[in-house]
C-alpha cells in the first residue's frame, strides 16, 4: 500500500505505508525497558545529526540546530530550532511514555523451593496478569555498580535477550473451575521459574547470573531496575495483514510516530520538541515523569541559552501546543457494550482523538479543533474516543504535563485492543496515520 503526500515544494512524495509499522516492530524488539526505549530514540536522533546536551552544562544553541538531552536514563527531550526562529515563537511538543506494565525484579530476589529456582518480582503498573503466564520471558533494564566516586556509581544497561524465565499456568485438571475466572495473587502466583535447584545451591544465583552477564564480580552490583518482558517478537496478522500483534504497543506506537514525525517534519519558525517520559504507568509523579519540571525546564533553557529570560518563555504559552500521544481503546467485537454507544473506534480506521470532560484526557474544544484541522490538512483519518458514562478507562500524561506547562493540549494515539496485555493488537494502517499526523503537526 502506498500513499502520496504533498511536499513543501509542491511535489508529491510516495511513501510505503508499511515503513512505520516495520520500524515499530524493530523498536518493539529493542525497546525492552524504559532505558532501552530511550536508547533507541537516542540512536535515531544521533543518526539524524542531533547533538547531545547535558542538563549540567551550558547550552550553546543555533537557529537550524537539532538537540536532545537524556534525563536519568529513561526520559529524553529532543528539539529542533527553526532556521528563522525568534524569541516568543511557539513550541510544538509531542509527548509519549517509555514505560509499560509488567513485572519488576525485587532486591535479593532468589527463591530456592521444592526443587525450583524462582525470582521474587512485583507488578509494575496495570498489567493484565494472566497474559504473563506461559510466555517466554526475558529481563532488561539497568544495573548500578560500585564506583570510586560514591556520588557517581557506574551504570550499565542490560538486556538478557534470550527467554530464560516463565510463569507456568496451573493445569485445568488441578482447578476444574479455571474457566470461570481465576484471581491471581500478585505475590504468590506471579513468581517466574528460571531453573532447577541442582547440585550447588548458591543463595544468590540471580546476582551471580547478572554478574556473569556484565563480566563483573557480584560484589560490584549495588542495585538495579530490571523488568521482565515478553520475549516474543511482534508480527503482522489477519487475512490481509490488517493487524499488528506485538508486546509493548502501549506506548511504543507513540514513541515511533513522534520520532518519525520530528525527523520528517520541520518549520522555519518556532521550536519542534519531542519528550519521552518514564513512569506514566504508575502515575507520572516522579522526577523523570510527566508530573515534573523536566519538560518546562528544557523549554525554558532554550530561551535562556539565547540570552532571553523567563518572561519570553511565559509569552510562548498562548501559541504553543502539546500532543499527548498514547493508545486508545478500540471497540472489542466480543464486548461491544464496553465502549461508548455513539463513538465507536475501530482498528485500522485512523487515529483516536480522546476526549473526557473529567480531563482524564486533556480536552478543550479549541485544541481538539486544531488537531482535527491538522488531520484534515494531512488527509489523516481520525475517530473521536470518549469513555462510556458509567465506566472509566484510564488516563494519560496529557493533563498532568499540561498542569506544569499550561499550553493547548490534545490526547491522540492509535486505537488498540487488549491494552496492558503482555501482547496487544492494533490496525497496521493506523501506525502510518499517526506518523503522518505528527509530521503535519511539526510542519504546518
Ligand atoms: Zn500508555
């Protein structure tokens, strides 16, 4: 499938609609922890000629420049400055999250019991627990090592890559009521097995395993943030490959689309920014989450680097705009009454613009109208999503980020089925639609 897009010079550009979906599958494979998602974004930016900045040093910025800054390993802000940028020009910001629900390894996690080696884990975010059973699981994240300077321990990223754990289901023969629904206890029922007891019963077998992978002595390891992830690759699915089935589509769909949009789009005036926050799945209220000063600090520093102060920064609020990009709930064919009766979002029919009067999705009609006009200008199909009045279906970082940066904010994203399952389902064509919407947002 191909689509054509009008370029700035009036020519037509042919694009393959699968380009975005294929890059998404690559990101699913590499983005196995918030740190690895951030590292993937960083690699795309470096390949496109972006320059790395540090929060701890002065920024020398130029019109036409492309920059990014990483914060605490799992959050990142990138921006491009228009060639004819002047102070007070608006910011256009795309925001998504780098984390996903799952299981995190606790400290001292080793369990030797009844002939098995198991790990003590805790649930991170709103995971659908039963979808984590019987999967080939691996682990990724960061491990922090002893250093000479006590305030700067050594940080290593680690992705074990191969599946080495699983959480086996109970046989139906041992629970004949299983198909009536099973409540899983987070402490008792979600512990993965990763080996058999064997001859040597070393108490810290997981620490030894990590040390071996990192080629360090186990005494060097002080702490870690390691998450289990579904090690299955994503795939196209459906008679005409209308669907894409993969782990972590919430919210890697948005990460891919924002990066692609930022790299393809561009404006002569103003600043285009992309920000990727950690900790959305646990409420965003952390130093590298959307409920922090990180985004507004980065944007204010752009003007400070030009020798302009807070007043010029505050002047940008009126014209600036934030797209909070995250997945939406598509209508489930077997559970159609779970969605709103008059706004029914379907896979493959375009991006969702999410609205909620409770502001669980950032909603104001002026900002939504701007987004609709952007979609229409770029010929991007869109659908409106609202919750059923007698139900709730979560929230996004949009309202939280805009309470720290009061600019026009809209919630958009691809429609999704099985959100927060360890494997989710989307419409293949929607990824390209989202990428094109972002490109238009950064270009018009
Ligand atoms: Zn999400």
